[in-house]
C-alpha cells in the first residue's frame, strides 16, 4: 500500500545566495585594490612667448632606434639585431655581439649604464639643462627601452621628460 503525501520537495538556496554575494563582494574589493603606476611627462612649450629665446638652450635628446626583426612564417618574430640609442646625435650601441644572444642582457645593461653616465657628464660638465629630457623613438620601439631611458634620466635628476613623435 502506497502513502500519498501532498508535500512538495523544496530546495533551500538561501545559503547558496549568501555564499555567492560574499564571493562577489570579495572579488570587488580585491580587484579595486590594484595599484596604478604612471609616468609624469612634461611637454615642451608651444610657440608662445616663453618659446622664443636669444640663447640656445642645451637639452638632452635621446633617439631610440627600433630593433631589427625577423618574421617567421607562423607570424612570430625574433630580434636579429638590437637597435641603437643616440644621445644628442652620438650613437650608443646596446648590443655589439650580434651572434651571441646569451650576452645581450649584460651588454644592454652596459649600454644603459653608459647612457646614464654620459647624461650625467653632459649635465654636470657641459651645462646641459636637467629640466627636460627629450625622447624620440621609432614606431616599433619597445616600451621597456623608453622606460629604461627615463629611468636613466631619473637617476641623474632630470626633472621632466617629453616624448617627441617619431620621424615621418
């Protein structure tokens, strides 16, 4: 003999909703606690009164050449030769041993240290302005190279940085 009951089966989802709300709040708090870093860039003055001057101001200008890349058939690329830096027209090679790629990180570090020392010498000995470093790069210049040039300038107490558009 079978008993018939009129009760319906309910699933209580209150605990599930509480858990879900706590997870949402947790992730909202965690994702909003990110640090945002930025670089302060000082732009050169336009063609107003302050731009006209009788004496030529000595400013540090750094040009960052893009690397020479070799593209594979699958769309990937590899650096064949590292680009060079030019500080006021004087070339600074970052990598001299093109074939030995194991030495590239050490040679790049030497190149950036030389750039830093040369900027310090120009500011201290030759009277170059330390208020603004003009940085120009090719369109395909890697961002980390621009940041390394900025870091080299910061180490020598350069106050501002301007990014100049690449040559057309």
